[in-house]
C-alpha cells in the first residue's frame, strides 16, 4: 500500500505562498511608487554625458550614487536648459576634474538618509511577517482550499491499494474466527446492493478487540485489501487536540470525506483514546470536554449515515474494550465485536510459516517445535522472533537460520537478553540454583505443572536471576482445581527449597509469591473453588482486560466483613497448603535436590534428556515407594 495524505499538506507550498506574498509587495513598492512620485527624466548613455560635458553643453550636474542628473545650457535666454540623467560608471575618478575643467557647476547628493522608502519598509514588513506566520499556522492544519478552516481537517491517511504492497487475508494467520467474521464484511463492501435490496442493514461498525500485537491493524488493512476499497486510517489519539472542538470537527470532516468515496472503510485505531467511558471512570470527572465532544461527534456521525446510500464501514481496534463507553457498543454503532486473540499452537505454526518464508532457513528446521515452545506469543512476537533468529544467524556468519538460532531467540524474547555481565557471587548462585531446582522438582510431580524443559542460573533481563523454563505440552484453556493447586505449589517450590536448605528466605521469591497469591485469590473469588465460600463470584464484572494476563485487581463485590475475612482466610489456606506440599515434596526428595543443584552449579544450565532423566527420579511423598 502506498500512503498519501489527504489532502496533501505540502510544506513547500506554504513557504512558496509566503514568499510570493512578500515578494509581491516588494514588487509593488518598487514598480508603482517610483512611477508615482519620481519625476520623469530622460536617460542618456554615460558616454554621451561625457561628450556633452567636453563640448561645454552641460551647465550643472547633480551627482548621486547611482545616477547623475544634469541640466544642459539654456538654448534660449529665458528658458531653462533641458534636464537629463545618466547612470554613472562606478569608479570614474576623473569625473570631478573633468566637470571642473569644463566649467560645470556640480554638487554631490548628501549621504542617503532614511527616506520615505525605508521608513515605509519599516512599517510594512513587520505586519507582513506577522500575517505570514499567522497564515502558516492556519495552513498547518492540513493546507487545502479552506486554509482558515483547516484546523478542522481530519488527519486521516488514505491507503491506496496497489498490487505489490497490498495486504490480504493470506498475510494474516492464526486468527481464523476473526477472519471468518471479516470476510463477511468484505462481502458487504463488495456487493452491498445484494444485501440492501433484500432490506438487510449492513453493519456500520466493527470493533476488533484483542491483546496488543495480535494483528488487529493488519486485519483491518487486509479487509481493505480484499475488498479493494479506499481505506481511511486514523488513530484515536489524533482526534484529541489542544483546542476543545477540534477533535469533533476532525471527526465530521473524516466522515464527510469518506462519504464521497463510498464504499470505503474508516479505520480508527486505538479507539479507547476517544471512546473511554464518560461515566467519570478513572477520575476524569469534568475537565475532559474535548474527548467527550469528540466521542459525541463520532456517535452522531455513526448514527447519521444511512447504510443504504453510503456504504461506509467503520472498523475500530482496541485492546481495552472494558473501558469503552457503552454508547459506542450499542446496536447501530459498533455492534459487532470481533475477538482477535493470541494464536494457538496451529495458529502459531501458520504465522511462523508466513515469516519463515522471508528468511533463509536451514533444511533441518522444525517450525512445529518452535510453535510448541512459544505458547502465549502474539503474532507480532512471532514476527519479531523470526527476525531475531535471523539476526543471530547473521551475527555468527551463517548463511542460513538454524533451529538453535530459533531456540536462542525464544529465550531472548522470553527472558530478555542474556546478561553475562551481571555476575552472581557464589553464595547468590547457590541460592538461585536451589531455588530454581525447587521449582523444577515440585513442578515435575504435581498435576498442572508444565513440562520443565530447562533450568538455568544465567541471569537474564532485569528481573530474573535464574529461571525454570516450563513448556506446556499442549494449549490448555481449562484448568481443574487440582492443577491450580499444583501450580501454586510449583510457584512456592523455589522459596521452599531456600527454607529447607538455608533455613532462611531471600527477596528472590517476590514474584512467585505474588503470582501464587493472585492465583489463590482467583480460585476463591472468581472460580468458586472454595468449599467454605461456595460457588459464588466475589469479583465484580467481567474481566476482559487484554493487557496483562487478567491478573489486574478487580474490585470486589460489596461483601460483608465476615465474608471478606473468610475470603482472606481461604486464600491464605490455599497458599499455605501449596507451601506445605512443596516442602513435603522437597524434603522427601532432598538428595535429588542436592544432586541436581550441584549439576546446575557446574553447568549453569541443564536441559533436554539430562534434565528429564533427573526429574523422572522425583518421588511422591504421599505414596509408599514401590519397587517398580
Ligand atoms: P495490533 O494492531 O493487534 O496491536 P498489529 O496488527 O499492529 O497488531 O501487528 C503488528 C505486526 O505483527 C504486524 O504488522 C504483523 O507483521 C505481525 N502480526 C501480528 N499478528 C499477526 C498475525 N495474526 N498474522 C501474521 N502477522 C501478524
Ligand atoms: Mg494496532
Ligand atoms: Zn522463583
């Protein structure tokens, strides 16, 4: 796609405008004024002037810097002689002598003083500059024919489809449900009359919701590419202006433009920038007139156009649907919501295939394996991963990207860049090693723990000093209660190991505790998994924030003091029992804990077969070991 601004606000044109204005005024002053005020004196060549002087014809001369006016001898007694002028040679030093020897009466002009011309310039130029600057700022809003009104010009970009750069549905993978929905929209745009003839109302607004980087913007472009219609793209934040009312004017202008180009698509990215709930959500009580007016204008425009005559479909994208004003989601506005979620295993594989085409791959690449290891990655992360792998291959002077490059790239993306420079001292290293092995041993035994594929004590990124990499064997959407308990125990495994070995705990477990507590709280308040509190939801509202993994605090329902106390007690109980379980497992497998930790301290990382055979030796403390 090629982008062109609409209308093109060319800065050079504005400057040209200003220059034209200024030089026009100069021309006027230079051309008209001398004609009006200057006396008309016939010009003669300088050589003729010299001849006349030498012939004694010149009576008197008035020498100025750039002209000499002179009067000839009177032809008749009572009439004055003719007055002529000439342009002097710049450096004729002979001139005074020559004039004197020929008896010419002569005088020089006084040094130039500020005359009417310069004082006029003094009066004219400053206002001119002022006017020019004023015009410049007005035109900055977008140029165009109505310069003074241009502050209301929308800044929308129109994407003109050309075949080479066109985005199609083939460029988007892993979001099949969303694609099906949007294919229908393409159908509406292509054959709108088939639907309107039968009396069906074509949807006006489609809202794409999903976490960042899952391809919402890409999908919107693909819709335009598939339908072959103009695509007006603007970001919600571009409506928000310093001046109250400017955003609303922009919305009006955008729809005006779009209607002339129908059928077409208006795409408003990051809709939440203008579409935030007006109910004082987040402390914005009053004082946000501008955003509110913009939103109101958007609502009005969406109600305003009848689907029949102008097929304008408004696509919008947001990753915070829960903050949107309910009025936006009403039928007739953004009544269709399309969920664009993170891709699952097969989706990730397809996305990897798209981007792997763009780099040179070694023969033995197993993209499936990479897809398995990248659970939770969004499309943008995967695109970045392929690029990161290619960069690694190039840095190591390889011609092709190998599987190992991909694995290292995954680790980079997951845990931040390897930071070999941060060296742990021996004591810290030991603590981190026991901590990570603690996670791994508990995780290997309890249900719901993912397969532990790597333990490392090489510090990475800002937060992690060491890490235990767990890869899920499959994508899971439902977890049962036992699995959640298992996850909590695994999270506490690190701290428990520290307790057992050192009888002491460090600050390293902060994040583990946070996550374990959150999980326990959600089990009680959202999932209804507490025997004491029963299957009630103690949290308010649906929690569909796509930012973060849904762990953000949700306001609790109004609960009585007793219930609140019971919730707290229950959460504590769940975390405590997870802790106890972790302690039991580690105490029971203490030799193995020491053993693996020693290996980690030697090797810094253990993975693959070696790790599996070690972890297979973990024994369940609840069961009497049998001889198998
Ligand atoms: P969003 O708007 O949802 O935050 P984008 O559409 O801007 O995400 O995605 C950023 C980039 O990531 C895209 O340009 C594309 O290269 C890649 N990408 C994201 N999702 C996908 C996908 N489902 N299929 C292919 N590429 C994707
Ligand atoms: Mg986007
Ligand atoms: Zn930990």
